[in-house]
C-alpha cells in the first residue's frame, strides 16, 4: 500500500484536471474548430465528451483506485497475467509522448520569458523569430529546464509535490484564462469571432470527418485512455468517490477548452487584418503556427500601450506554460510510478526517468520532423491505449466492474447500466473506427504509405507499435513475475 | 445573432459549463454533508 494519498477531493480534482488541461486545449482545440465549421464541430464534440471521455475517465479512476498500481499492475490484476503487456504499452505510449512533450513545454517557457522581457513583441517577423529559435540548440536548454521542473515536483512526492503544485498552477490557470476571456470578448469586433465559433453549418454537421475529428479531439485532450488518470487515482483515498470526480474532470477539461476557444476566436477576429479564419486554422510547423507566430503578432497590436500588450501576451504564455507543465508532471509520474511498482524507491525512479526523458527528448528538440513523427505515431497510439483500457474492463467483467468497483459504498453518484453498453460496445467500436480512419487517411497523404522511415504514414506507425508490442510480449512473463499486486 | 447561433451557443455552453458548475456544486454540498456528519459523530463520541 501507499504511504501517500491526495489530502482532499479538491487536491485530487485539481491535480487530475492538471493532467487533462494541456496545450491541446489551447492551441489544438481552436485550430480544429476553425477547420471543421465552428459551431458544427461543437455539437459532436459535446456528444463524444459524454460517450467516450466520461466512461473512459470513470474506468481509469476505478482501475487506479481498485488496483493501486500503474498500468502494468492494473492490467495484471484486472485483465489477467497474459495481458500485462497491454498495460506496458499504455505506459510506454504516455512515456514516449513525455519525451517530446517536455520539448513543447520548453517552447512555452521560452516564449513566456521572451514575452516578459519584451523581446517577443519588439520582433517584426515572428515567423523568422520562431524559425531561428526552433532550428538552433536553444530548444534543448528549455527542454532540460521543463524536465528539471517536472522532476523536482515528482521528487517531492504526491502531497508536497504534485498536489501542492497543481493546486497553485491549475487555480492560477483558470484565473488567467478568465482575465483573458474578459479582455478578449470586449475587443472591438470580437463578436464576429464568437458568432463564427457558435454558427452551425449543416454541410459540416453531416460530414463524417467532422465527427471523427470531434472524437479525436476528445480522445487526445481529455486525458481519457492515457493511463495518467489511472496513475493519479492510485493515490486517492478509499473513501473518495469515482463517478462524480470523473465527471468533474471531463466537463472541467472541456469547459477550459471552450473558454480558450472563445478567447482565441475573439482575439484573432478582432485584431487580424487578414483572413482571421485562415490564421486560426493554419497549422504551421508541428501545429505551432497559431500560438507561436500569429498570436504574438496580434498581441503586439492589442492596444497602443506596450505595457498592456506585454501584460496580456505574458499572461497567455504563462497560462500555456502552466497547462503544459501540469500535464508533463503527470507523464513523468506515470513512468516513475511504474518503476515504483517494480520495487524502486521514488527518488531513484525520478532521477532515472528524468535523465532518460531528457536524453530521449533531445532528438525532438533538435529536429522538428522527428517530433512530428513521434507526435503522429504515439498520438494515434493513444487511441489503441484507450481500446486496451476498455478491453481490461471488459475482460474483468464490465457489469461486475461497474457494480463492485465503481458503485462501491463510497460512491456519490450511482453509475447505471448505460456504462455496460458504452464500455462493452460503443467505446471499442469508436476506437476501431477512429484508428482505422487515421491509418487509412495516412495512406492518402504519402505515396509510400508503407515506408516505416517516413514522417507521417501508416508504415511508421505500425512499425514502431509492433516493435514495442513485440518486446513487451517477449518480456510479459518477467513483467508479471516482478510486479506484486 | 441568428437563432441557430444562439441555440448552439446555449446548448454547447449550457451542457459543458452548466455540467461543470452542477458537478462542482454537487461536490461542495457532499463535502459539507460529510464534514457535518463527521462533526456529529465526534459530538456523539464526546458525549
């Protein structure tokens, strides 16, 4: 058993919300809304929150609280010894994402510092500024800084580290976003952006790609199916509820996305002299265009006062850095907790993971194409992770899981039979559908779709997944033997 | 704003923000109830 638990419901909720709220809520969400017809996208996005994210978050909370182990141990206890490799895959996907997410967090920290110093707003060519930064050695320094901050928090433990830092950062993030929200919606012409954001268009609503993009957004940015919520749930007290906390995380995460979306649409439509919609929807290198190129340009035009512009630009990058850091912390914790489950102590595990995290993140820091490849392979791999989690619940017995684990005596909300239908049929079908769509689509944008050494295609995904799955299948017996449950 | 924008706005923001606020209020009430019960238990034990 653990010696540490989150001290209260609010400590647990803020820490878990810190996992879910990341850079994807702020920069990816707005871009995807713009590309998929504004209000037309929001309708399926809300539906998939209810039928994909919330059931999976409930499952992760329950798996963590019941097993008190990171994914490998959790799969061993629920799906059985033969399937521990699936837990290892879930843990590996989130760890592989951690390697390059630390680089992304470093970018946010760099832009925060540039904004605070005034350098960012004094720059005339923001594309050149980004290119000079990202093509040099600086991303490695900031990747190191991000990894160091995350490692210090994890080293301090659950209560003094994760809970304390998440309480401060997540609360401040919400306050900053509310300040930016008030400023953004009071800008002249902001209403044009808000109107587009909520305008439904029938031709988009009947397009299946809009629905699949809405599902993808929920799969990637709520943290459902990553194994991260499962890991934090291992530190929840026995008396803590599952269903209410899970619902709070799902709805809280999407509330923050909505807030960030309105901020970005209002700001870009109010301040952009060019095509605002194109500015939001353009991807740029590694999907960074909106955040690191367009928004700094617009912040410099926000008012005639440099101080005001600096303040709002700095607040935006502060919010982005907080969102990135709290998610990075949870990814490091998952890897550390996995080693703890194998008998290592927290401090040694933190040193090992942060060192490996730094080393394996360097290729992504130095080469953006490598980062894009990893983001593609493991981003899509997360859908497979979600499918594995639903498999574990179904292998244990979906209704048995609901009755004995979710609806235990400590639960504040009773989870009905709908959970059985969702986890048994709907989530696996959606996962297969989504996975197939992404992989088949990737064959259309690369003639050599089978080539495993290309940046984004079917071949590179399957090649890397199969290597990892093959290794974990080979060492499955050892994993099972060494982990105690 | 047109009627369709208002409907989508109210529907989406209502479900997402409304749901979040509803669950926060529910959690606050439950926490208060639990702490009240805990207080009563202590009084009973002390008596």
